[in-house]
C-alpha cells in the first residue's frame, strides 16, 4: 500500500494527519497497525471510530512479540465491544504475558480484563465519597493545595475498570461541594519560606579556619556529598544507581521484549525457579587472556552490584575456551580485581567445567538437524557475506561421525569446524560452534583437541548455571537471537540477555594485544603501569575502588557506547580521596629555611589534623624545628602583583604552625609588634638561591599574612613519580587522528620522577596502596616498588586548581 493510502487509512481511524504521517515513516509500527486494522475488518467492522482506533493503535505500539500470536483474539474482543477502554486492554495484555501459551482460558481472561463489568454512577460516587471522607480533615486544612492525585489513585484502585474521566469529574464535584469555590487565598501563589540559620560571630572563627581559607591551593574539589552515606562511607554502585536498573523479575523471562516462548518454556522456568529459589543469578564472564580494564569495571559493577542489591548471587565464570592465550597470572589477577572492587563471587567457575556437557549438547544439536560439519577455511567464512557452505545439507549421520573424528584428533587443525544453522541479527550466517586446536588446556590437559566458541558456549553455560540476568555489552545485541535460538532448539532453560553501552575513555588503549606491544617495546613497564587504564594500573596509581564504582554509577545505564574524558574519572577520584585520604605535607623541590629566632620554649613538634575540615577523624604528630623546607616555587625575591606567597617584602604563614616567616632587606620593620633583624638570602656562584635565613613571629587575628604555605621539618626522603597522559590525541587508535598508529602518539614526558622529595614523618610505615593528600600538591599513593630503605609515591591526581591563586 502506498504511503498516501496508508496515511489516509490511519486518519480514518482517528489519528491526526501529522501522527498518521509519522506512523507511516515507522515501517514496523505502520505494518503492525495495518495488520490490526485488517483483523478488525475481518471481524465485520468496516467503519472504525476514534475510540476503537485508539485501542488498535495501542495494540500496534504495546503488544509484545511473545504474545503476538494472540493479537487477532484481542482485536476480536475490541470489535465486539467486550474491551472498550485502555485499562481493559492493558489488563488483557498483562494477563497474556503471564499466560503466553495457547490455548487461552477465556473465562479467566475475561475476568482479568473486566469483560462485562459495568460501573454505575452510584458506584463511582460511593467510592469517591469514601476516599474523600478519609482525607476530609487534611482537605479542609490544605484546601485546594491538597494533592488530589491521592484521591484519584485510591478511587481507581477500588474501581479497576471505571473510566478515569468519570472518576476525575466526581472527585472535582465532591471537593467543590466540601470546600466551596476557590477563594483569593486559594488562587494566590504560595510564599516560599526562606531557610534560616544562625551565623557564628566573627570572633568565634579560629585561626585554623582563617589559615585554611587562605591556603594557596585548595585541598581538592569539594565533593558532591550525595555519594557519601549517613555512616560517612562512600556509597556502593547500586546505592547510587537506585532504581535505574530496571530488569525483569525472576521467573518472568517471558515478559521481556524479544524473548522466545516455546511449548516447554513455562515448564523449564518452573524448574529453574525451584533450583534458584527465585533469587537473582548473574555472572561476570571474562576471558583469562589479559588484565581487566576500566570497561570491565562497569561490567563487574552491573553484574555483581545488581545481584547484591537483590540479595542474589553472581558467578565469576572464566570463559577459558581459547587455550592458546590463557595464562595463570590472568586468572589470579581477574579474581583479585573483582575482590578489590568490593565484590565476592558466589562461585568461581570455568567454561571448561562444562566441556563434557557442551560436547553432548553439540551432538544433540547435530541430531536435531541444527548443526553440521563444514570444511571451509576460516579465512573463507570471515566477514558478513561469505558464500554458503556446500556442506550445509550433509546427512546428519555423516556430521555426527566427522564430529567424533574431530574430537578424537583424526582431522587436521583448520580442516573442519562445527557450524550452527542460524543467522545472527548482523547478517552473519552459520557461526562456528567448535574448532580444532591441538593445544593443551591449562585445566583439562590433553583431553580435548576441539574447543567451543563464545557464540556456542556463552548461552549454554548461562543456562547450565541457571543465570536469570545475562548482562553484557551492546556488541552482543546482534547475538541475542542466536542466544535464545540455541537454548530453545535444545529445549533448555533460556535466560534473558540484557545489553548496556560499553564504557571507553579518551587518551587510552585497552586492547590486550596493543598493551602487550607497549610493554614489549618498553613504552610502559607492565600491565600495572600507572599510565594505563587497566584496573591493576589504576590501583597502583592510587585510584580507590570506591571512586571507580562511583564513576561507573555516574555513567549510568545507557545503550549508547560511551567515550568519556579521563577527567570525569579523575573528578570521582578527587571526590572520594577528599573524604578518605588523610593529609600530610610534602615538598617536591625543597628549599632550606633556617629560622634564626625559633622559640626556645617550643616543644619541637606539632599535632596536625588528618582531616582539617573534620578534626574528629584524628591527628598525627610531626617535628617543627628551626630548620624547615619549603617548595622552591613558594619563594620569590620580588613579589609580582597578586602574588600571595613568600617574598623578600611579603611575609607568609606556615600551615598549622601558627607562625609567620619574614625576609626583609630593610633594617628595621615591625611585624605583629616584633622588631625583625636583617635576614639572609644565600646564593651560589651562579646566582641561584641555595637557602634562606628568616625570622618568625606569632600570627594574630589582626595581622594575618596573605597566604599560608606547606613545609616539612626533619622529613623522610622519598621518590615521587608524577604522571601525565600517555597519548597526545583523544583517539590514538584512530588513523584519521594518528595516521602513523598509536605507537607514534606516545608522550615521552608521560612520567617524571622526583628522586629526593621531602615528606613529613607521618607517612612512615605506610603500606602499599595507602593514600594521602599532600597538602597543596595533590593526592598520592604508596607504590609497590617501595622497600624498607626508600618510600616511593605515585601521584594519583592533582588537586583542582583555584583560578584565583597565583
């Protein structure tokens, strides 16, 4: 039918011309609506009014694939005026979703969707009156500002199949009768109440708060407090995601769009529910041939987090079907990263646990005529339009014998494969189920020389483990139909596959092969090099697992492939570390300062809060002597405009110490009521400053310096490694951005090392991966290269710069 004719047909059933044209543009929707109209006409209805047309349109838009077989029956009920409202239609579709297989129990069906039910005006009046009486006092108090939706909702619950418009009119009439017409006060806009609070007096402000506000760099970005729970701990992935993950309820697989229902579906689901006890069962199925990366963190959180939130179980299942690339170190590292992110597998399983069962099922697949042995070479069946196999219709007995020969090592590697008779959504025809590999397996040894593919193994292992929610990235959407097909043709329990968008970062390479090349060519040290985005690398750099989980939650549930800038991940890291990493002071470019009038009565130590904003979290003690070290960049002989650090003519405060340092070339200058003697700026033969000699005075509320700087005294000498982006371009693997390939895009200055940084003694004894905020410098973590004679720190992220500071 021409588009003009279709438009005219749709307009004839009550659609506006614009909506009719939009419907015609949607080929699938227009086809469904056309079919519903034709079915109505077969029932003897030639003229379809607007109300019936609206119901037919709802069928076209809402009826799920798995109950499409019942469409003609529903249309017949509509044409016979047995289903006349949208409420009835929704109830009918819901009943059929719960009872999808024919024959339909017509008596129960009609009861559930209100066939023959009539609601009299008296019933509506009585139901509304009952609810209004319930809320009468509150109605009188709030008048027309009362939420009448509550009354509507409760009245409709009492009269399931009543017309909503009739209920609404009755509610309005009874409220008007109770309250009378709206007054001017009812019509007036409500006055917003201002929040009130008690401000502290200026005199109550401590010197420490003044000092903090005048710090030359802030202590990190102020975190979005929503990620911190009432207990002060960082919330879990699912605590943040909340109800955003809306998947099917256990046992209701058949309600999911696209799920295929067979005569055995309900029986298999019943047995599945008996085995699982109705609990959610998910799985995380990585290949053990490399280290997990940031994209896997999202998969881990989705699978483990969803199961945990629903008091369910999540398997860690190694997809170990490719013995050529699997190594024991990858098995261990994967489990370690899952646990590091805060999850414990219900069971650790392997695809190889099921090799015997998978082989039996492959034999059954051949016997049922759904698989065959093919001798086409792998290069001839690659891509989306390979030629059809000349062996597709070979006799079943012949394929069975050849498959056994493959298993017994009688056929050369590459000379035969087992292929399934199915076409994927993407158009790929007859995917391979088994191939020959004369390679020992790390778990089964030489028992097998044929190994199943992912396309074959994935859904069957899900079925064997009674997975309820098979959550995977969007690239597997094209395999969903074959997933359902394989379970169903073998009469096995069929889980539901749900897809979500893959997570990628700019300025990153996560391919196992390419990371391997970076390692072998010496651009990075190993899989855990802090410049990479593998999970082991992020852990070594100091990224807290809570921050990675927070990042995954912020990305959220989306079908779109997400490519984000690393700065978003780093912002989550700052947020988490700002409330979890204790403060310390470190000087990366030390400049020695001798205080020539150091107070004789000073104890020589100071108690420093671990978290200046919350002193209840404890403190640590550091030395404070006549010799301190400051950052070389915090001193200039001559101050520029807006410069707030130390100079010859501008004093500066020492953080936490309560003292001001001065260097002045004027013979007599008064500071805070003290007379200062001449101090020295010592230089070498080339004019470089080697050290300073200064005087100190007590800071007061009335005479404060412009800024405060950090410092150390009697420090520990440490090594500090600072990192920048490994690649110059956002997409180093994109030939249009980097024509020479990703190896030509490497930043040679992606790591710099400070071999003699001075850090305060509070970090002494810190363990690998312990994290600190070095005040005014950044967040740092103890590196795994740390040993008894020298501590090594990795810079995790910098602090957010305050643009107002110079």
